[in-house]
C-alpha cells in the first residue's frame, strides 16, 4: 500500500494554479517528510480535459512532477469542479453517474493518470457513489450502471493501448445512492467488471455508518470486488450528544455537507447535515459526523476522532490481501473551527504544510505505511 495526500485541499482550478499550489504546499511537505512524496491529485474537469487532449501537456506535467520529487498513483475525481466555492454542499454530487459529463471527466482523468503513474505501476481514481439519493429512479439506476459499464470498457481499452491499468473506485458516502459499503456490494457485485471497477473505502464515511470495519472489508472481498483505494480519514464522534448544539455548533459551517448518524438501541438514525441533526436526531446514543478531522490531532473534548476505525479498516484490507492506494484526505482545514485563528498568507501556509506533514507521519507510524512514495 502506498501513501499519498489528496490535493483537493487546495483550490486550484487550472493547470498553472495546480503547479503553483504544488510549489506552495506539496514541495514543502515533501521536504518535511523526506524523499519522494505521493500525491492524490485532484484536477478540475477543464484541466483534465485539456491534459487528456494533449500528450505534450501530459508529458510536461509528468516532467514538472518528477522535478519536484512528487509521485502520482491516484486521482480524486469525485469533485467535478468548484470544490472550494463558498457553498458546495449537494453540488459536489453533480454531474452524477447518469450523465456523459461524469463519464467523460472520469475517462479524461484516466488518460492523464496513465501517463503519470510510475513505470510498470497501476493507478486508481475515486469517484462519487452514483448520485445523491434523491431524486433517483429505477431508470436512473439502470442508466448509471450502463454508464459505469462504459467507463469500465474505456479503462479496459486504455490498458490495452498503454499497458497501464487504471481502476475506478466507487466511494460510498452517507446520504447517497451508495450510502454504505453494504450498498456498494449490493449495487456493484456481479454488475461491474471487477478488474476495472472497485471500491474506495473512505474511513470517515465508514465510521459515520457505524459499520464494523473488518466485516465491511471482508464483505467486499467475499463479493469478488476489490478495495481499490483507501481514503485515510477520520470522523467526529460525540459519545453523549445531550449538549450537541453547543459542542458541535462550531463545526456547522456553510461550505460542505456534514451528514450525521446516531446509534440508539441498535438502530442508526440519519440527518443530512448538522442543523437538521440538532433538530431531529435522538440523543440516547453516540453521534458520528461526516467532518474530516486531522488524523494526528484529537479534537477538543468531549469530541473524539474515529481513527480507530481507520486502523481497523487498513488492517482488514491487509488481511484480505488487497493492495490499494492510501490517500490522506483531510480537505476541511480551511473550515475547521480554529481556521481563523491560524491567520492568512505565509502563516496559514506554514500551518497547512505542517498539518499535512504531521498527518502523513501519523499514518506512517500508526497504520503503518511508508510515507515516501
């Protein structure tokens, strides 16, 4: 398993901006962890299209990455664009897997990645869990599976033409059509080409679902599917949510969706965002919140981070013999409650660089994984 950090934490939406962000953040992170650094690269749809259409540009990007000591084995193709808009929320699920726009973006990303992965290596692309759960019809479901099949065919043709295997990883997320790992197994097993389509195990999402990590991973393997990618992430947990609005209120920010699940008397209760949770969820059992928190730093008490789920999931993936790319994906640095206290400009840059490097060192020690690519 190789370790990377995901660049969707950076807001660049054109190629010049991507390279500038790498110089501003990734190169200093590399200097702190030593050796070559793995990146889980995020490219907006226009950037991916421009690169896919121009082999010379792809070669230039590969040269630029090599010169900076940066290695790419995985792309995050969940956000299509605008991931740092003032309000993202449900927009991140569009275009969904019923559309040719999602197919085209994914295959553009695959074309780019095939030219970036190290010689003799394979690559992975994480993608959204078909769509947000509503509106969603049987016809939408059938169409999405057909489009996924087209994606698999495109990846197969790419492998035949380049010798590089790029695999698509569908990422279960609370509130979506593919909400849990159990949903992913039910929807995908026997319906997709397992050589080219598998599962992205986001361990924040896994924790929020209250699933047993080892059982979830075994169910993937037993269904003949592959854990193609692990997003090493942690959710917020509040064991006693009696005073949830006061404790979690600072995390109810306007940019991203923060789904909440409560486990009460063996039943999982659901809310699509923190404000709804405060109004609707029962408080007789623990809450878990889809808010990616830094792996190396415990949130303030009485909150906890679900890093234990991450450890168990990675151990289970090893146990079943899968070898996924592992990507640290804490994209929420700018919306953490203390973000304003960290200042702006060089001060904020140093803070983000130190934070990403600390997460990578934590993953290297605790999972354990090699921080150098």
